[in-house]
C-alpha cells in the first residue's frame, strides 16, 4: 500500500476539516464549538497520519472511534437542538466512521504483507 493514496483517509480528513470549519457558519453553543473543533482537528490529524503510514491498523481504529465520537457529540454536548451543528456532527461523523471501517481489512492485509515477507 502506497503513501498518500487511500481515498478513505482523504474522506475522513475532509469530514474533520468540514466539522471544524462548520463552527464558523452554523449556530453553535460552547460545547458544540469545542467538540466539533476537537473531533474535527483529531480527524484531520488521524487522516494525515493514516495517509503517511498506510498499513497501520490501530490508526484506522482510532480514526473510526473519532468519527463515532463526532457522531455522538450532539448528545454528549447536549446540542441536538442546534440543527446546523448537530446535523454537521452526525453526517460528518458517520461518513468518517463508515469509510474508515471500510479500510480496516485493506490496512490489516497491508500490515500482514509488510510483516510477513513472501518466500
């Protein structure tokens, strides 16, 4: 697996970027701004790390967990009534989690090929 080529990680990175930037144009509360920025920035970081170090399954699991946390953040931060912020969190979070979950198998296979050389 080559560096900087996995579309799943680019999608998760874009979801994080969108969530973080959406705090500027959606109605926010203090908790929604904090949670969307934190999970958005962490998704960006995990996306860059996954793109630069392909075949690292634990990073995929971290990225998926961050997507799930972004998805549940409207309930954690009690901002479900703020439609723009909550829908942004739900949509960006579920997309990031879903595309990352789809990358689990390829990442694991790439790691096995790298760890176990062929004879």
